[in-house]
C-alpha cells in the first residue's frame, strides 16, 4: 500500500530484510541481476513485492539505499515509488546500543503508528521508542540470513490491522513496542 495519513507507516530496510545475507551457495528467486548490477540484487525475491503491497500500511523506505531504493529495488519487486526517509549526515550508533535510525524514524512518524522492519533492531531501540513515541510501534527484527519470511508478513499484517483500528480513547493505535523473530 502506498502512503496515506490514515494508515500506519511501514518503515522498510533493504539489506537484510529484502536482500538476505544467507548462504552464498543458495539459489535465490531473482536469479541473475543483469550485467553491471550489484550481485546481491539476485537475492531479491520478486514475490516480496506483492506481499509488501498487501500490507495495510504506508510503505516507506528506511534504508541507506535512500532514493536508489526507488530506482533499483522497487522496479525489481514491482513496487511504485515510495517515500524515502532522509538521514542526517551525523547519525551514528549511539551509546547503549540504540540504532542510529531510531530517533529519525520516530521523528518521521510524528506520532503515527508505525512498523519498522529491519535486521539491526535491538531491545535498546524498543525501549527508546516506547519512551519517546506517543503512537503504537512494532519493531520487527528479521534474521538477515533469511530475510523476510511468511511469519514476518503475518506478524506485521496482524499488528497493522490492529493499529488501523484504534481503541476507544486512543487515536494512535495499539500501544507498545514489540516482536522480533529470533535469529538462528
């Protein structure tokens, strides 16, 4: 689903979730990325595009690929151009293990519920989001060896459906910061 103020945001990382770093000998669905293309693009699964579009949220790139995600990744997955989170040049991983993306995503969301799909999310990020974001949030850590799998899509879809139906007196959607798929 594309951007809409009525839907929770789905922040989507590329490296790890969409381009898994698993077994180099594994055959990936996309096959040959084409001449001159980055070899890891062969690890994209074209089936992820329709699955992402089916999510009941506003897809938004939250990746260091920046606008290149729209130019290189989106066409290979059949996605439209998506909004792209822009990152400050001075952001680094912070003391206590918080990811450098965390504060920027909370600022971008501006109180809207959001799901963040990334392979580098930690408990420090969950604690920080819970303390600094007034809307609901799902921080879904995926295993970078496998990338997004069916369980991830199911968990994110369920959470987004709840976030679209705010509870009485809570226009921000479900509270709390939860869920990750264990690595391994």
